[in-house]
C-alpha cells in the first residue's frame, strides 16, 4: 500500500479530520489526523485496512504542543503505518486506543506518565514506571532535574 492509496481509503471515512498522509520510507506512510477523529481513525485502520497489531504508542513534547505517534502493523499487507496527532500542551488529551487495540493499555499509561498526555476513557490510567503519587512527568522539556540527595549507604557486616 502506498501513501496515496492510504489517503484514498481514509478520506471518505475521515473527511476533513484526515490532515494528510505523508510518505515514510519502508512503511505505508504517516497518517496525520485531528484528535477529534481518533476512534474513527483507529477503527478505519483496524477494521477496514487490516492494521490489527498496535506495536507502539509514543509521546513527544514540542513545548507548545505534544505529538502522539502510533505504530501499527498489518499481517495481510506486511507493512507498518504510523499515525500522528497533535494536542495542545495546555489541553493534552486524546481518546484511548485500548478499545480497538487492547495492547494500547500499557503504551498509553507510559505516555501519560512520561509526557503528560491523558488518554480519555482509558480503562486503567495509573502509574506504570514511577511510584504511585509521583507528580512529575520526566520526559517533558520543562522537567527540571532535582539536586541529587545524599544517599546513606548501609553496610551489612557478616
């Protein structure tokens, strides 16, 4: 599948919410979509185009906005496709993909925890890597490293 074929297949379903399909070497392309059409985009790629495996979800902090990137695989087409949507930094949320791809669960938890992107209607949005109650998002560009604390080293004498 080529990017033009992908755009032709998605345009009737997504209309103006499809922001474009760009070539991306070695893949079917990179689909840019408006976050308001997230579930429709996920369903079209999963149900109609056969991208049944979600390999990864990542978040990028571009300061003024955040980008959510999804990597999908189609066994039938033997191809990857990338999805991308942007969310404003002060309103960083998008619908969860976990209703379409259950494997989105942990990926979304990690993106929320590290980059502060909330996934609406996520079934279990809680800390995955950091301790419960941890209030910071370490991959935000605004995250400041704290001064190292002195650690007390305990030695056990045998």
